C-alpha cells in the first residue's frame, strides 16, 4: 500500500514539477529524462517492490489459491523487468524491459483473476479483479494500435494495476489473518465450481 501511494504521489508531483510534459502524449518514463529524472527513476524500483511483495504474498496463501504459480511467476518477471526499465533509461534496453513488463503484468493479472473464481477465499474479489485486468488489456491494445492518447492510456493502465495490487494485497492479508477454509485450499463449494 505504501509503494502504491508513493508511486501515485510522485507521479502527480512530476506532473506539477514538469508542466512542459504533455501527459496525453508523453509516457511516464519520459520524466526520467527531465530535470527531476531521479525522482521518476525511484518509481520504477518502488513499483517493482510492490509487484514482488504481492507475488511473494501468494506463497503465504498457497493453500488458499492452488495453481497460482504461473501467475505469481509472471508477476516476478514483471517486477524484474520494471526494475531493469529503471536501470536502463535509454533506448533500446528501457523499451525492451517495458515490452516485457507490461504484457507480464497483464497476463499475470488475467491468469490470477481467472483463478480466483475457483478458490472460495478469493471469490469475493474475482469480479473486480477480472474487470481491472480486462481494462488493463484494453489500454495496452489501444496504445499498440495507436488509438487515443498513449500517455493517458499508460497512466490509466498503471493506476488500475496499482488498484489491482492493493485489492489482492488486502485479500492476502485477510486470508492470512482468518486462515484458509481447508488444508488443501478446497471446499465442497469450490470442488463443485471446478
């Protein structure tokens, strides 16, 4: 939650500190070449930490969400790629890292959100997380297709991804605090759904 708040606050501050950057056309990483580039660079690492914390959180609730390995693995790949995008601020390495990070985030959120329907403790957040994931996918596809304002689409994608991370992190905390319904992560209701 702290990482998400930091990212949003610094992102908002950069819009004020660099008013010449048009957010409709400029990507967030363009701020890395501004006078306050160091501040933008910190957001890459903070976002990577947020992603990694949620990915590792799935290990703590492994029995409540069986078969989350692929999704959490994709989150780890996305976290590493975001970190590399912060290290390599210039073309082509930054763009290559971003080309792995964004699809990794989206594939992870789609896979995990889809899996949430099969595990009773995760069902309360399944609908909202799948909607967020589909919104992220739509934002990415519209950016690739060149439809709309890519800067705003990227910001929307990142913002809803942070919301997804916060929803999932909250559910991890809730499941950890209350325990899982059964040692193997299933229940009669969950088995019927399967």
